[in-house]
């Protein structure tokens, strides 16, 4: 949190200093005449309604995600310290693995929004095919790397002597790694619905996806124990970043 505040203050100072010596037509800072105009015009109720709607949906989405993640974490904790340690380490590796795929979804969302605004639907269709192709190919490559080097990756965070923790983490990574293609496509779907101003669909997808994962995690953990949790959640942590 402290680093974010420092970064924000630094950016603000940079903008103020860099814009201070520029002419009125070249600066990004609103001039006094513009500020007075904005005060006279007041808030646009349509824009304000749209902002409130989108922010409310985002708040709901984040609340649902965090509640689901807490439930899964509680289930993991019930299986003891070894499983907890393996889960904590494996999730870090998992996060790095799917981060580029998440960025593909963000870039795709921007691409769709721009072309949706100018009604260039043909370009959206072409871009969608390419985005899915890129995401799937990348996901396959990452899946192979994670599954192959799972033990070595775990040893970055866990001592080699802790074989039980490493074995549990390797199991997690190899199960999760098999589903990177699916999660990559899910990121693109989230991005698409945000881009076409249907954020409510992202909330629906989140509730359905995370709800099923939590329910299945509790059900499958009875006959399958820990592997049942890994099969059910399939990268539930990535939803927190959306």
C-alpha cells in the first residue's frame, strides 16, 4: 500500500512539473476558463449513472471472488500445514504462469472496445480469431513448461528437503497446468463483455465459475482429498486479478 501511495504521488508531481512550463494549448491541465465551464455545466447524470453502474458491478464481482477464495482457502487449511505451504508456493508460480494470458485478455478488451466504438465489427471478428489463437498457443507452451519443470519451480520457494510440500505443490501445478487454455479463453470472454459495455455478464460468469469451483472443491475433497480441491478450483486465484 505504501509503495502505491508513493508511486501515485510521484506521478502527480511529475505531471505538475512537466506541464507547468507549457503553453495553454499544449498542457493537459485544465485552464481556469475550462474549470469554470465545467463547474457551470455540472455533472452529466447519464455519465454519472454509467459510472455508478459499472463500479457497483465491479464491487459485487470483487466481493463474490474474495468470498469464494476465502472459502477455498479455509478448505485447504483443513488439510494441514503441508498442504497450506504447498498451496501458497504453487499459487505464486501459477500467477506468474498465467499473467501474460491475463494481459492478452486486457489487450483484447481494449482492441474490441475501440473497434466497437467505431462499429468496425469485421475487425473485431478477425481480431477475436487471432486473440484466441495466440492465447491458446501460448497457454499450451506454458502448460508444457509448468508441468515439466514443476518440481524445480517449487524449489524456488520451498527448500529441497521439504519433499512432501514439493510433491503436493507439483501435483497442484500439473493439474492446474492442464487447464491454462480454458482459463485463457475465459479471460478473453471477460475482456469481450467489458469492451461491449456488458459488464454484468462478467459478474454472471464470475459467480457461475467461482461458485461451481467452490462447491466442487468441497464435494470432491471428500473422496479425492487434496487432489479433489486442485481439480475443482483450476486457477481460482486468477479471478482475483480480473
